C-alpha cells in the first residue's frame, strides 16, 4: 500500500517539540518500510523553504534549546526517497519561489494533484 500525506497546517506543536508530528510520523513510517509521498500545501509549503531558522526563540527568558529545523526534516524525507511535492499556487501566495525550496521538492499546480493522487492507494490529510 502506498499512502500520500497531505500536510496543510504548519508549525503545529513546534514550540514544545522539535518537529511537526505529520513530518515525524512520515520519517518513522518510512523507517518501518512504508511507501509514502508528501504534499505540502497551504501554510505547510513554508516547511520546504531552505535555510529557515527558529534559533533565538525564547519564552519568558527561557530559550528553546532544540528549535525545529523543518527544512532539514523535509530534506531528509527527500533523501530517504520520499516524493515531496509543493503546491505552486500556495508558494506564490506566500512569496516563495522555486529556488527558495529544498532541493528535490517537486513543484506542482493544484490542477496536477489528481495525477499525483492516482499514484497512491490512500490519501491522508493532516
């Protein structure tokens, strides 16, 4: 079974955790042998922007010592052979150009999504 994960919500749990749960579970499931793909859409396209940093984040003078590094997490998905897609229109709405994205992310239009869906047995939306 191949599953496509659509991640729309961005930066959930990243203040108290070091990663996004949907991205983390993708890494874990791939490690267990799952065949997966990821679509970044909506605000989640920001995850693919290379070089982003949450360093310096602090609350009440207490620093977040393990800030999220979502661009690195996405890059590692690509390195594991997971197809990662970013929706062009969502990127454009946020001022993200293709050269801003981590290498290996495939830029697709909303109209191309059905072709991507057809490659998978299940589609999960986070």
